[in-house]
């Protein structure tokens, strides 16, 4: 779990200079723009995040040692950025990290306060989808 906590600390540093809501939004969008687009064939109902205002998809590749590598895409830049934020925390982690290391950095950065209720629910839905994937991968 140390790497999960370390990645969250690094995200705090990344957002340190973002003092206004606008600059935080810009940083979130910037993170989303760094994610490669998902191939069309991976944009399936199985990969769709339920509860998201926009069409957001999450996929995962599970390595032999159960390490998780997520990819995501969305038709909304904010949603894609929020997915990228969570991916930065959990990329390359084992399933236990998603189950035992919550993304507390979201509260520290006050991102849940910044987002509209629909976007906040979407962020939670992305996290729950990632946890669901992790739970299946740990079997």
C-alpha cells in the first residue's frame, strides 16, 4: 500500500500550485488529455461506468502477478481527467490497493467540493468500477 500512498502524495504536489477551482479543473483536464484514446472495440457496455453523467469507459489488463493496468476514455474531458486521476493512483498496483487504500487525496485536494454533485457521483462511480474490477482480478 506504500506505493498507493506515495502516488497520492505526488498528486498533492502536482496540485499544490492549483489554488483556484479553475486551475484545479485545468489540471484535471490536462491529466485526461494524457490518456490515450480507447479503441472503439473496447467501448462496450461491459466497460461502461454506470452512474457517470458522460459516457466513460474503464478497461484493465491484469498481469500474471495480478498487477492492474487501467485505461479509460470518456466523451467529457472532466470525466476523462477524473478517471486519469484515479488511474495515476492505482496504475501498476495489486487489487488489494483498491480495496485497502482509499483515494484520500480527493478530500485533501477538496476535489469533491469542487465538482458538481453529478460529477462527484461520476468520480465515485469510476472508483467503484475500478474496485469491482480489482475484486474480480483478486479471485
